[in-house]
C-alpha cells in the first residue's frame, strides 16, 4: 500500500474520531455527585450502613420485654352410656362439648450481668464501623474517580498537542512536495515528511482510542451508560500550604482504616465484658393472664365453667459452674483483644510509613512539575526559533523535526507531571482523612 494511501486512511480516521459538535462538559462536582448517587460500591455500602443502623436500635438490644399471646378452642361430640345411682341407665349420642382458652404472657430480664448492656454497645459500635467503612468506600471511589478524570484530562490535552503536531507535520509534508516541484528539495525530503506525518497520525489515533476507553471507564465508575460522551475540565487547583505535621496529626485522628481498627478494639473489650457476664447472677420477671371457658356435655355435674387467672413471678439464675466454658470464653476474648491491639499498633505504624512515603512522592511531584514547566517554556522558544529558521532554509527538515518532537515530548511530560502531582496530593489527603473536604 502506498504511503499517500496510508495517510489518506489515517486522515479519514482522524475526521471520524474528531467530534463535530460540542459535547457535555462533565465538571468535577458533577462527576462527584453522579458517582455518589450511582456508583455500585457506594450504593451497596449505603445498604450495609442502613442494615447496621436497623440493628443498632433499642428494639434489637434485648432491653425490651417479650410479650406473647396464645388462644385456642376445641370441639367434640361424645357417645355415652350412663348408669345412675338408682340403677337406671340412659344413652346419650352425639353430646357436644367445647373449651376455649386465651393467655397473655410477659417475660422480662431485669438484670443479666451487664451482658445485654455491652451487646448493645457493640451494636452501636458496629454501626459506627459501618459508617467508617462506608466513608472508606466513598474515599476510595473518589480517588479512583479522579485518577480516571485526570487521566481523561491528560489525554485530552495530549490529543490537542498531538493534533497540533500533526497539523505542523502535514504543513511540512505539503511544503516538501511544493519545494520538490520547484526543484528546491529532493525526493528524500518528501519521503521523510510523509513518514513523520504518518507516524504522527498513528500516535494521534492511539491517543484518541485511549481517550475513548478512559471515558468508558469513568462512566462505569459513575454507574451510568458507558457510551455517554463528554469533555472534562482540565483546570487543576492544588491545595495551598499543606504541612506534613498537620496532615500526619489528622491522619492519626481521622484515617478511616485506623478508625476501623480502633473500633474493632473497642468491640473486643465489649466481648470480654459479655463473656464475663455469664458468671454473674441473672434476675427475671414473668407474668401471665389467662382466660378459659369449658362447655361440658350433658350428663356432667357442670354444664359450663369459665375462669380467669393472673400470675406474677420472679426468678434468679446463677451459673455457678458450667465446666469451665465461661472462663474459657473470657480468656479467649482477652487474647483476641490483645491481638486487636497489635493490629491497631501495626496500622498506626504502617499509616505513618504511608504518610511519609506519600509526602515524599508529593514533594518530588511538585519539583518535577516546576522543572517540566521550565523545560516546556524552553522548548517553545526553541521551536519558534527553529520554525523561523526552517522557513528561511537555514536548518534542515530533520533539525526542524527534532525541535518539533522535543516540543511535543515536553508538552506530554508537563501534562504527566501536572496530573501526577494532583493525584499524589489526593493520596496524601486520603491518608489524612480529609479528602472529602478537598478541592478538586
């Protein structure tokens, strides 16, 4: 296939990949709002949180009494042969009889050795843990969301830079053709220009495809139709005056992972109390009210009887010795609490390591960003000068191509540095537990 045909096909693809009308502008705040409402992980976490909230209510605590009611009735027909005291006899066939009863029962544990109280505290703590886990899901979703969002922003700017490079290469190719026609260039200049133009076309197509794929990824994260097209805001706002000591203190106070481990530690102490409660006497109250009605068959001394009853009682239960089961549960609960304390200490140390690493990455990213910015400015000046010299024939096309390539590389490197620095900042804010209040 001839090189000009390749260029024609590539140009056709470029036109197809270029939007002919304005697309939806997906702002950062819009992306956050859509994700918080539709993201699958967040929706599932919210349901889990609601389950924990329901479980932490007083109705699930064991503090309220148990009230039960029952009612029943029986009916029968009896055939009887009766002999009276005077020696006479009689026969009764199909004599009806029935009885009906109803009762209302109440049981209440007045004191259970404080086990109920600590179980209820565990339910409350479980709700707090679910809230923290829901927050952790939101934080992870936000980080993933903006990693994807900023990748789209980076690719969008790279697409623009690559398109500008492609336009320059096409202009150079046409210039080489016209110069050859007037005898000012050789066929080699045209071939070099064609190869460079075709290379830039392929690079542009690759960026366009990467951009489309990343937009589908972001749509999936937001829980919406993956085929929706949109543009993103490429403006980057960095947090000002970030201080490591302040962030580190916030991390030890607000980091979701550490808070979860601390909540699990509190629950492990409640488990010890619950296990110990089985060795303490328990006091209970019970009461019942009953109603009974009997209709006797003919031939009985009574034809009908109706009665009501009210019972009130109290009980004391003490597990004096259960073969050592309660003591074993308490010892195991203490050991589990010691292990959870180890987990908290390990998480604190690991968080400090992550904070130091993240801070180093962030500081390095800011330095690289400033260096790439200066490098880009230098390459712009170099390209402008090279373009002028190329127009006057003072440098070769190869030298001009090198200046063009250097400018493109500087642009790509600057974009990478810019968004890498922002992502490094977000990771630092996530570790410090403040990402939900961050600027995006």
